[in-house]
C-alpha cells in the first residue's frame, strides 16, 4: 500500500485547491462556498519523487457528532488515523483563528507527523504573513499559493523528507495458480453509483466496503462530489467504486455548486464501465431515474438497478411489477436490465449485487465469433427482410463485430446507411435474444457500399 497523506484544515482554507495542485489535475470540486468537500476524496500523486495516496478531507469544525459538520469531522479524523503524514492548511490571508489553534493543539497530540502549510501566501508579503503560524507549535510553516502554484517545490521536498522513514511498498507477486482468476491488478473494474438525491447511494457504498467511508444521513444532497474508492470484491478483483452526487431534474438545478456536482456525476458515469442505478423502492422509478438510465445507455455503459429500501416496502409483489412495467414501457432499448432488490441500510441483499455486476460486465465484454454472428444475421434477415426505401431494396450482405464494451455490430450492404430505425431496433432485440445479452447496450452501425453505375443513364 502506498503511504497516505491527508490534507486537513478548517473549511475554505484551500484544501481542495492544494489537492488538485499536488495531483496535477482538477479532481475535487473547488468553490468559494465553505464546506464544499464533505467526503474524503483520494487520488494517487507523485510528490517529491514519491508515490503517495493523497486524501482531501472535509473541513475540521467543532460540532455535535449527529450534525453534518460533526460527521464531516469524524470522517477527517478517520483519514488522519490511517495517514502516514498530515498536511495542516491555514489561510494566512485571514490569519489564525480560534479553530486553527484548537485543531493545531489536537494535532500535536496525535502520533502522525504534521507539515504546517500557510496557503494563499502569494506575492512578496506571503512569507511574512505566514510567520504568525509559528505560534501553533507545529514547526516551520511552508508558505504556498495552491491557486497560483507558488511554493510547491518546497512543499514537495518537505513531504518527501517527512516520508523518508516510510518504506516503499512491495508489490505482491501472485501465485502461479491455474485456477486463480486472471485479474489485472492495475486495471480495476470501474463502477459508478448513480441516482436521484437521497436514494441511498452513499449508504450502498458503505455497505459494500463494510465501513462508514461516506457521510450519510436523512438530509438529501449530502454528497457533493464524485468520490472514488478502490476495493476488492468477493472474487478478489480490484474495483474502483465512484459515489456520485444525486442528479435532479435539469430544471431544478440552479445553484453553481449543484451544477458542478451534477457535472462531476455525469463525468464519473462516462468514465465508468458499469453503472449501478440506485432507485428508492418506496418511490418507484420516476422519469429522472429513466433519464439517468438512458444517459448511461447513450454512453454505452451497462446498467444494474439496485432497488434500495426494499425492506420498507409493504407490497413487494406490486412494487416489483410496477418497476418491471416501467422498464418495459420506457426503457425498451435496455430490455432485460438486471434489477437487484436490496436494503443498503441493513445490508440485506447487498451480497447479490456484485455477482450480478460481474455477470453483466462479462456480457458487456463479450465478443461473438464472425461465423456464429453471420449465421444469426442471415436468419434474422430472412425472417424479417429489410423494407424498401424510396422504392429501392436494401441488400444486406454480412456483418462483423469490430468491438465490444459495449457489443458493436457493423452491417454491410448496398444502401445499408438508409436503414429505418425500427429495423435497427428489430436487429438489436434479435441479437439480445439469440446471444442472451439482456440489459446490455448494443450498437448497430449500417455501412453502405457505393454503386459506381447507379447515377449513369
């Protein structure tokens, strides 16, 4: 395991900006609103020539444990317990506050080494402004400007020096077992957990991990950024789970921060291979759930529906039929999508989710041999011939499967590019039935051939 470096500090001192600067790209959402970061966000970074796991934490605040700030602080404290090094960030432009002093006193009692960083120290007066930080008793302050990149080279050296006593991780070499699954340890299965606000996405991630990794509660909209966590599932395969912010109807998204949160959720969906769509079973599937599923289908991502809060449903048979009817009527392009009833809060049914995800992932990766594909294609074409277009017959010759992820079929023939959409849907449904690929997005591309004599008299 790589050494973990946690970035700590009170809200709005620039922790996420520093996190993005050290990682080298914009991962965490940055906004002037205090308390934007609520959950720990991790990324691998190279600091001073040393590979580390960098963690951006929520702002440290004195608050009751049952409140949102209290839960945010508990999450930050858990990150510190796992850390090899802490970076304590103070805003030198604002100056020391009572909270800075209180948290510095708390950090001095911890066993984790601490680097004191004075952020927003740009310009000539930045170094002088950071002199006030000596009274915190955490050693020499490092003046930086995370926004402008000033002082970062010194911070890199200090982090590398502080981690010098930490041994480099040793990669484990797997045994040569023929029966062991051929997982690539460097390429995790990427899963995005998506859905409406308060559907139980963060609770589900915690249930899968077996720990309180994400802040949860009855308040909608707790998760504001897409947070990735790496984990090994029951098969031993590496999984990269991304918990996303809830996506409301576009007309209701007005605040700048929510716009950025939804943007991060959509970006996570596009980068994923499988999407777990969490649906509140008490509310059933509404139009917004269907919009999210259609977005995943358009992006070529396979979908598994986690029907959450199933334990609280009174008439389960009726609820199941209602979801099935909605999917059949409004999500025909993903006919047969997997639905797994669960209770993320109690853990019931959660153990069935990842086996279904692995099953759908295998279908999403499946390639059909050309010979078998064309035998099906000829039968489908003869059973339901293509229609006439502009009084001319469409002659389809053969097809290939140039790629999977998702399964993609290329159909060749004269005037094939003029094929109506309803026949394309027929071919997709026939393909799914023949090769048993329910719920997987399927692409069919028609490629016509040019007749050089067609326009001649």
